[in-house]
């Protein structure tokens, strides 16, 4: 059988509410991904806008165009984690997205977070009020079909999920996905870490897929879900340090 290969980079970077500072971190990550000859770079949840809904629509839209152009110039595809507002008439609709830009190609579209978080004590609040629910879909590049999920989309973490679990990794597999790009901004509560990481490994094993994980760095604190690539044999193919900013690159080989 013909071997297919996807060279994927992930940038575990700091995410703040300063869009200009976030943009500079993403531009540096694009430059490194280009030097590593990556096909795609994945950034964390909300990495450009900040993990929030109260951002300026125009500022984020303009910054999005700049980083997408930088990725095209570097010959790197970009899976950009950012919150984004669409203007329909006079109304703004806010989404938590992973936006997909192939290398030197046209914008393919986005995945918007579906399994949005709310606390058990206050169901229907938090992300369920802040962001419009997305629709699951897949993308294709180089003969490889892949999907994107955002943080709780994959986990349905106890304590943060008041919606029914739609088992989105399984749904992506049914849509033909062989790789899942998982943009995360999950914080530092280490009680959640065993659940987060074992959930990813179990989905990889049960579905026979690869999952690429990229979390947001949290200064000198450990993240509660490590960044890297998990393969279908339950093993980490590469793993970033769990403290501070880091960038990795990994070849995913498919038959």
C-alpha cells in the first residue's frame, strides 16, 4: 500500500487577552514550523483572540488575515485556534474556532466548539451562552482526511459538561477522519490530567487514529493535558514539556 505522511507541528504558547502579543507568538511559531518543513501548525484554543468572548471583532479578523498570510508565505498550513465573530446584519455571532488554512491554498473553513463548557451548578451558562454551537465536519489535505476538536469536545470532562456527550471523536471517525487536531486551553488543575490524557489515548486505541494535542502554556505551572501526538497503539509519538512554551514537530505515517 502507498504510504501517506503528514508532518504536523504544534505550538504550546502563552495565550493572553493581548491580541497583538498573541499574534507575535503565533508568527514566531509559523516561522519555526516553516523551518521544520511542517505541513500544518496547530495552535491552542483561543490562541489569537484570547480565550474569551469579549474581544474586538475587527481587531481579531485583521490579525487572522495577517497570520494566515504569514503561513502561506512560509508554505505551512495553519490550524488556528481563535475565537471569532461573524457579522450577520447588525448582529455579531461569536464562535470558538479552529480555522483551517492549507499550505499555499485557500481557506478551507472552520470547526467551532460543540461541547461547550458550563458548570454543573449553573447549567447553560459559561461557554454555552458565550459561543454559538458549531457543526462537525472534516477536511482533506494530501489524501489524508482529518478533523478538528476544541478542548472539551473530546473529553466531556466531568464537572464542566452539562450537555449530553455526542462522542465527537467517534463521529469524526465515521466521517472518515484519520487524524484529529485537538486545540486545548484547559488550565492547570491537575486533578483533571489523568482523565484528559487517558481519554485521548483510549480514543486513539479504539478508533485506530492519531490525535495531535496542543495546550496553552501557563507560565511556570504544569498544564493538565500535555501537548504532543498520540498514536493508535496508545503511545505518545512525541510529547512536549508540560511547563512553559514549547514547539514540536512529528511525522504521522498512514497506509
